[in-house]
């Protein structure tokens, strides 16, 4: 036992106090091994999480170098009146755009790096998914209108389930943002619910298989997106994938006849809730049966005592 061997135990071949003590030691030893195993698993999970964060920050620092270098180059050109940069009014506006883009990237990076998804995923509550969709989609209706994109939301098959509302809202917000950004002007976005699923369809040029294989990778650029959609970092889908994995919710993002379709499936979460309910009920039933058995035994013993008397 000093070496924490898994196959070690005290031999229990006595029925007295020493035998009971040996049995207790064996049980305590198994609990100790189980606790050590759980701690090792938690340490491994934390190590992997820290390594992922470090890799992400290295990627982020590399990604920020390009816009910083571009803005600095334009400022130096204007200061020293080099070539086309003598036209300061034009390139000050370009610098402003570059800084706005840089600010957006930094905010995204900070939001992604500081969010402790593992802890937040455990903070679940009963959530009306229809209300959550309305609240999350609300600011995107105006953005879609400005881009001449029709956005509709149907709550016909509304449902409620137990989830981390904060995380699901962040994930859906990223999905809606991408849908509005990449839907062709004059086309439409449909958001609806069916069979414990949330479906988001946006009319656009469907992505290729090669691009879809890299979806969820931070800072990946496919070259298939239109220039007017802006300089995408890929952090939205990266964050969405991390959130839904932590919440143990399955999703799909695939082409359909008119564009791209995102499906978030809550059926597994609902089935787990039902299994938990059935498990609690089965324990209560077994407990009730056991109580009845004890009562019957007590009554039998009482009757036997009376008969002997």
C-alpha cells in the first residue's frame, strides 16, 4: 500500500474486529486510489487547457503583427512624405480603418482567452430556447437590414431545456454574426426550431469541402469569402466549437441547396436530463421497496415474538 499499488489489499479472513478493520482499510485504500486518479485526470485537463491557451496566444501575437506593421508603415510614410503617403488625408482614413480592425481583433482575442468555458458549462439552468434566440438575434436584425439582407426568426416549435444560457448565447451570437456578414445582399437568413434543434440557414456561396475541413481553426483564411465581408479571423467559429464541445452539444455546419446551414442539436441534452430523472426515480423506488421489506420483516418478527409468548 505504501507504493500505491492498485492490486494491493488486506486479506479479510476473520469475523472479529480485526476483520472489520481490515475491510475498512481496504475500502479507504480504494477511495484513496480513486481520489488520486481523479486528481491526476484534473491535472492533465488543466495542463491541456493551459497548453491550448499558450498555443492560442502565440497564434494571436503572430496574427497581430501584420496589421500593426501595416499601420506603422503608413504612419512612417506620412511623417517622411514618402511616395503616395504624401496624401495624408487618404492614408489617415486608411490608418483609422486599420486601427479599428486591430481593436476588433484584440477584443476578440481577449474575450476568447479569458473565457473559462469548462467552469461556465457547468452552470446550467432551465432555459427557454425561443426567448434566448429572440434576445440574441435582436441586434442582428438591424445589421442585416443595413446590408439589404432579410432575416426571419420562427419560434413555432419552441422548447425549454437545461443548459448554460450564457455560453449558448455567445455561441449563437457568433453564428448570427457570421450569417449576417456572409449572406449575399438581397438574400435571406432563416432561423427556426424543430425537433429539439435550432437551425440557421443563410443564402450565400456554399463553402468547399477543403474550407469546411479547416472551420474552427483560429485565424484560418480560405480566400472564398467576399472582400466586402471584412477581414475575418476565424475566432467566432473557433469559440463556438469550444463552447458547444464543453456543453456536450452536437452541431453541424454544412452546405445546402441555397447556401450554408448551421444546426444545433439539443436532443442529447434533453435525453440526459430524462435519464437523470429516471435514475432518481429508480433510486426512490428501490428505497421505497427496501423500506417496505424492512417493515415486513419487523412485523414478522413481532408476530413470532407474540406467538412464543
